[in-house]
């Protein structure tokens, strides 16, 4: 049995972001395989201070109110205090699994953890995400500080894990040589599966017979590329009169995207769903005709993509990050030629013009997810790699 201390910046079950899903699914499947996992993180409203979920112990600290200074203090002091309380209870750890640089760098100097090997999951470059989200230059103090922290997290880790070869190469480009491994993310094949009655699922969403629905589910920020998807819809609209687009997710760009859709004349064809509850996701994925991944940058793996495939819905995506690795083995025509509206439009047009081919892809999408992305398979690879890491003598 391996006793794992998992470190996350902030976690919530609903909504559960891609990094959070990787963390929780990895943790609970490691528990199923006989290991002990304790997660330390800042909590949101759906977690208590000490809680066990599917065998995974969550020991959390408050995000704190009172503005940025109070939040910074909580982030700095919370991980150390929380881990210290676990150690005071007699808990020991064989490995640290970190999903974010900040809590890792806070606790790594604790005496009881100095010789505990670190497994660091590099989801995507943190400084780049912040720069793109806030429109900051790469030399701004906040971006430079985050780059230093991430570099330090990589350097102190015995093993650096990426969810795609694309992100592995990105980490190497930024931070040089390290002991690394690529293990994909996965999907819960029991939860995400084709709906028993797809027409009923569509009717429940208010989708009319004969309509053809594209779907994307993502945070509404620039790098996610929803604007170029709106532009592609405007190009496709004259040819496909029954085509519609559902956009799930929230973010600062929603108002701007709605106004852009109106300027493009497709506001009546696009439905902005806002926040989609976790429980509603499988039926939504399964109801759609095509799932679209219009990312412009930093698509580390694509959890939503494999979730849609598991629900029997083919996907089309831009050639960005891990999307290529997920979709090309299914069908290379699922990848657009470029991460722009024209390239995305042409890829969507190819599939929308071939209704029989698109229908035939539904069982193939599910089979692709089953063959490559079940969490049992992924967890077995993680277990083998982590126990192998522990067997290595420190370098």
C-alpha cells in the first residue's frame, strides 16, 4: 500500500474542472487499488473541513474572505497548517502527488516531508494561462513569479507527469530536462455513456426534430476559442438551415460572445446554456450531433472531448495540444487544418455533409473511449509508474 498526500490549489465537485477531475479520479481509483489517498486543498461550498468521498479523505482549509490579501494568507498558511495537523495525528506519507506549484512549494520544506518523493502533474503552463486570461505580458511580475514557482516545482519533483505528449514537450521546452512520463487523462465509462433514448434526451433539452446540434462545453475565456466557433457557425449557416449550436459554460466573455453572435446574424441559432450541472453533462453530450473543441491555445488533454466520445458523440477540434492525440487515432478528419474559423468550418462542413458517415462514427467514438481512456486502465498505469518511482533511489 502506498500512502499518497495529494495537493490541489482549490477543488470543487460542482463544477469540477479538468484538473480537478484528473485529481479526483486518480485518487479514488488508487484507493480502489488498495492505496491510501489524502487530499489537501482549499475548499468551496461542497466540501467540509474533513470529509471522505469514495474512500478519498479530503482535509481542506477555507478560501477565506476579505479580499486578495486574506486569500493570499489562506493559500500560504493553509497547506502547511493542514498537513501539520495530519502529521500530528500520526499520519505518514510515502509520496506527494501535486497538481499545482503553490501548495507544493509551501509544504515541501516541512521536516517530515523532506525525504518524501514528489510526483508532479503538469496540467498546463500556469504562467501562460494567467497571461492569456488577464492579457498580461510575459515579463509582468505576476507571470514571471508564476514561471519561477512552476520551474521550482518541476525541479524538486522526482517524476513529472503530463497528460499528453504535447504538454510533455511544452514542459521540456520551458523547464529543460527532468524525469518525466506521459499518462493520459481518462473518463468514467459508466457515468459517461450513450443515452438509452437519444431522442428523449434531445426533446428534454427543447431540441426540435430535424435540428442538427453542435455542442461545446468550456470556460468562456479567449484561449478556449468559442469566438472562432461562432464565426464558423456564421459561415455554415447559409448551407445548413437546421444547424444549431449549444455553448455550455460560464466565463467573462459570455456577454461579448452573445453580442458577436448577434453581429454575425446567428444569435437565433446559438443557445448559451451557462453553467451545466455535472449530473446533466452525460445526457447533453449524448444528445449532440457533434462535439466541438475550438481551442486556440493550451489544450493540455481534453477531458470534455473524451467524455463526449464516451457518450457516443463524435468530436471535431482544432490542431492544438492534446486534441490531436485524442482525435487523430479515431479519424484524422476530426482535426481542423488550422485553429481559426475557416479551418474549423471546413472540418465541420465535411462531417455535416456526410450524415451517414457521421452516424457511423457514433459507436466508433464510444469504442475509442473504451479502448483508450477508461479510468481503470489509466489508474493501473499510474500505480505502476508511481510504485516504480518509489522503488528508485533518490538521484
